[in-house]
């Protein structure tokens, strides 16, 4: 009996742990996420030092979101036409160059144009992530692979924020002559883009295969996708609704001090990291579809509880459980999507999914802001909980694998990508 845990770890490693070139892609994700985490932590501060105001920052951020939304479907078409490796190479390269231009050219109209270009380029990483992970793993390995990717994204974002906060002092220590804050930030931003570009090295060594689709998917045609996208739209309304207002909820609604609120949100990152790593265990016990629905129902329950929460400890614990359930959902959703569509349809399916999710989150964030002013937090949280239940029911109605009728030959690659 004492060897049971060791045997379970060995069994997991042999059957469910990602292998081979997945780790090259994982390394590329570390470079990409860390570089751009540092960049976006400092970039707004840098723009403020260039005499831009908060209004300009808001416009630039909005245009970047527009670029991200508009670039999702073309990114899927490019990946479908040229393969994932070439698409990732182009996207990472253009994102790095556009970001460097954002740092070196301070002309305001140019900043607006580069914001749109950056959004378009950066979205290729998100669009390609699901089909790349699916192409580098087996069906059994997929939940663990997605969990590792999402968990590393959370931890690397925290590491990037820490590095960005300490790099200016480190650069001044090694500088041969005093440099201004603006010069220091500019150097760090350019170095961050260079670090993100290192992702191109492991990407170039991937042997991701290109699988030609059976038909050109101009509009979502697989039966699974036609039911999946409305469910994803409902879930996107949930994920985009409350998180942008969590800090305001704690400070204005509950009267928590900014320092305490910062601690609650910081610890939330660690809780999410642990929860995502635990997600494959949940999906192994419940199955993917049931596990996804369960996490959505738990999310709804936590939102209802937050609507009636009183006191910081209670609200903090409920918020951590809410974020854990919501984040555990992601590996299951994307594993489910990649399992249920044929390899030739994965790129388009991923781009449609990201487009629907991003669009829903933008709508939710805008609508919730006005709704809070009119109805208050408790009513809005109850409304979001109802949306989470609707999303769970929609995911419950997705077609079973046996109903998809994916031909066996669709899983064989056609040409190297």
C-alpha cells in the first residue's frame, strides 16, 4: 500500500502526462508569456511618461481589443491555409516588431495604428493554442496539457509583474552612467519584446502537421460546433462580467481597504494556479462534459453566495472558490472542443471559439458596468449566476462523441506544416 501513490504517479506519467514536442511548445509559451507580461505591466506607465493621459490610454486599449477581435477569424483562416507553425511564427514576429514600434514611435496616430496591429498579431497565439496542444498530445494527455498551459500562464504573469517592478532598479545598478526613468522603461520594454521573440526558436523545431479540412468551413458546420458556440457565448458573458469589477466590489461594496483587497486578489492567483493543476483529476473522475457543467454550476453557486456575502473573510473565500471553479473550467472546455472536432477543423473551430468568447466578454464588461450603477452588485451577481446556469445547461446539451461521425481517416495528417 505504501507504493500506491508512486504507482499512481507512474501510471499518470505513462498514460496522461504530455510528452515529446509538447514541452518545446510549453517552453515557447514561457518565453512568449513572460516577455509580454513584462511589456504590458510597464507599457501604460511608459505612455504616461510620454505625456499621454488616461483618456488616450483607454482609447489605445480599446483599439487593441478591437484588433484582437477582428484578427481572430483571419488567424484561423491563415492557420488553416498555411499550418500552425508558420502562423505562430508570423504572429509572434509581427507582435514583437509592432510592440517595439509602439515603444520607439511616440506619435499619437501611430500609437493607435500599432495598437490595432498588435491586437491582431497577439491573437494568433490564442487562436493557435488549442489546436497546437491538441496536435501535440493524445486525447488522454489533453486535459493535463491544457491544465499545464493555463497554470503556467497564471504563474508566469505573476513572475512578469515581479520582474517588471524590479528590473529598473537592477538596470540602474549595472548602468555606467545615470539614466532617466523613461530611458530605463524603454530599454526594458524593448528587451521584453526580444525575450518574447525567443519563442520562435522552439517553435521552429516543432513538427506540427497540417491537416487539410474535408470542406472549407466558412460558417461553423460541424453539428458539435453549432451547439458549442452558443454555449461558449453564454459562458463568455459569465467570464467577462465580474472579474473586471472584483477590486471595485471589495473596496466600494464591502468597504475593504485597498491593501487588503490587493492581498485577496494576489492570493487568488495562487488559488487559481493550484485549481487548474487539479482540473485533470476532476475531469478524470467525472468525464469532460460532466466536469465542465459541474464547474459552471459551482461558479453560479459562488456568485449567488457573493451576492449575499458580508465581511471580508467570507467574501474572500467565496471569491477564491468562484475563481477556482471558473478557471478549472478552461482546460475542460478546450479539451472538449479539440476532442469533438476533426483535426482538419481545429484551426477554424479555435478561431470561432475565441471570437465568440472575446466578443461576449467585451459585451459583458460593458453591460455589467452600467447594470451595477442601476441595480447594485447583489442583483447583478444574481443575474450573472443565472447566465452561468444557462451556460451549464447548454453545455449539457452538446452532442455525444458517438453522434459526431468523424471519419477515421480525418485523424491522419496530410502534409507537414
